[in-house]
C-alpha cells in the first residue's frame, strides 16, 4: 500500500514517508467496515502515532479525483492508480517504518451451484492474472505459498500473497 497525492503536493520528490508522519497528511480513506482504516488505526496505536482522516469515500474513482483536486492523500495499492500515475496525474511514495501490507485471500463455497468446469476456468484465469501482475512488477507482492503448486493444481491449493 502506497501513499498517493497530486503532483503539486508535498509528496513530490519523496520516495518514502515514515508511517509516523502520516498525521500531517489529510487522508481520504474508505469508511468502516473497510479494513484499511481499521488497520491504520491499530498500527497508529502500536507506534504511538496518529493518522489524520480528512474524509471517508467509498468510491475509488471519487477518491482519486479528490486526491487530484483537493490536496488530500490516499493510501492505495499500486494497480489502483497505475493509469493516473503513468499520465502524471498522481504521484506516490512508499510508506515505511513500518510499511503497510495487504493480504489477498480467495475463498469459494463448497456447494457452489455452478459446474466445476466453469469454476476451474475462473480460478485459472484469476490466478493467472494475479501472477502476471506480480511477475511484471505492477503489483509489488510476495507469494506466501508455492506458486508452482498453485499453477499445477489451481483447484485444490489455496493461495495467499502480501502486497505493499
């Protein structure tokens, strides 16, 4: 997870921002029960620091628009703002000491009423896309389980990864 701001913001020319400095950045975050604000509040308590939640928005597009126009900042996964960053509309800095991670977990119902062949195809496509994002660096992440096992038997092997 990365701190995102507009090109003219004080985030310009910063490669990283210490977590304890987030109190000075007005954050635009999703509202509860989203895990991000809860995670940030817990981490702030553990590090004896504070966060500054300026607004709660539950739309990614609206959040990015507000960051571009309002001087606020968001904490997003790299894939969530890649196009805006490439176009020069948003900039980013890694949050450090401690860094933020996000786990991705996939589950399915044991008695899903769709043909298993359709589920297998969805599962293969989903993990293939996820692996390609990680492999090319679009999603900075670390696999926690054996990727070969996932690729060989996408039906029986659960997968988990941690993303910055």
